[in-house]
């Protein structure tokens, strides 16, 4: 009997051991499966997170700048701000002209020019050098519903400021660290500000972001009637000052030169360019009895050119405070600007424009 019981016990023990092993393997299998399932879930969550972030970013960049047609973050928009920029020899090269949507160049006294830069969605840390106001620049800024930044101004400009012609900030009478001077240049060629400080100033004064402002219809290709193709343009403002533009066919922009030297951005050293070049002939007169020979400018209507992608479009224009410059081709069709920045050159009636 004893001999018969031992084989039975052995069988029972063997069955128990096999059962334990099978149970352990089953449990391990479940754990491995659970790990695989958790791993797949984590990956799915990560993919969903990335897709949501990508979609959110795309949605933010789906907003287009109304001035240039560029895809931007809508939250980056600020007030339309016009800044008077010094363009005298001691002030060149300037800072952040490459970040402006529109730029307007016109004569001042002495045969030099001044530039007004329009900013709406960029935040350059250094804008300038900033100089004084002239009434005709103020008129253009007002027609764009822009807020105006300057340092001083002509007597004629100050008369308009006293009449509350345009919301403005004058560096001469403004403290609070909004403006700063650099040590690399002598005054008056070294006064700067930042777009963050300027927009914060206007916001604090209660001047919120404009709901409406002048813009032009935009296009990707030249659609208006053109009569010639020109890759080089020379614009003479006075007896000693002229600018040139050369078309870069590869980048599809006009490179800007002051006389024979490339006009550079001070911080990056990059050549300033224009996607659209608008040339407007205006009537200049020296103000009577003005001790500095300051100018008054009539650009109520006239002729000019728009240059795009190497093509020259003859235009007629009108100006009013509600619509700014209205540009039309020879068929009476409103000019469509190419997506990108635009330089407006306001040339005197005695000035010269040479195409090559």
C-alpha cells in the first residue's frame, strides 16, 4: 500500500507545480498585454496632443495682416503706429525699417528726405532714429488712422497738434523711459524707442487698437495693366539726394540704395527691400517767410508709377483723409498690391525718375 501511495503523491505534486507554472505564465501574459496596451494609449495621447498643438498654431497663423497679407498671430496685432524716421546721413543705417508694413519717403528742407514707417503687427525692440514732424506726414498718418510718434516738429506741425489733429507722442515732452538715446551716435541721430513701449503708451492713454484703417486689395501676381519691364530705377529728389532700386528676380523684391550704397538695416546688415514700389509726383513749395526753408506738399491728385515684379504700371492717384492714396491704372482699375511691404516715394514735380 505504501508503494502505491507514493506514485499518487508524486502525480499530485507534479499537477500542482504545473498548475502554478501555468498560472504564473498566464499572469505574466496579462501583465505584458497590459503594458502594451498602456504603451499604445500613451502614444495615442501624445499624437493627439501634438495634433491639437499643431491645429492651434495653424489657427493662430491663419489670420492675415491686412497691410501685407502675411500669416500672423492675431494676438500680435497692435495699434497702427506711424514713426517719423531720421534719414539724414548721420542717421543711416536706421533700425527696423525692414519690419514696417508701409514706408513713406518725402522731401524736407535742405534737399534731404524723411521717412515715415507704419507698424501694425511687428514688435521691433529698437525703432529709429526718431525725428520731428511735418504736416504732410501727419496727413498721411491720419488717413491711415494711425497714431503718430515724433520728436519735436515744425511750427506748422505744432499748430495741428494744438488742434488735436492726430493722437501723438512727442519725445521732447514725454518721460517714463519710453524713449532712449544710444552712445554710438551724436544727437539728434541717436533717439530710439520700441514698439512694445509705444503701443503700451497709446493703450494707457486710452487709444485702443483701430477697428478700421486704410488697406489695399492684395494679390500674389501682377494683375494691373503694365506697359514696360524695368529692373533698375533711379529717383532724384533734390540736387544732391537720390535713391535707387534694383529688382532681384530670384527673391522678387526691389533692393533699395541710397545713392550708390545699399540701404541697410543697422542691426542685421541686410539690404532693405520693397515688394511694391509706389512713385507719386506731388507739388512742393517752400513755405513763405519760413526761416528754415520748410516745405508744404500738395498730393491731392496726380500721376505716378507702381513697380511690381520688374513691371512698371503707370498710375493716376487721388488723396483724401478717408481713403488715403487711391491708386488706379490706365484703365481706371484700382491697383492691387502684391503681398508684402510697400515703399511710397513722394517725388517733387521737379524731381526725376529714370528707368533702366
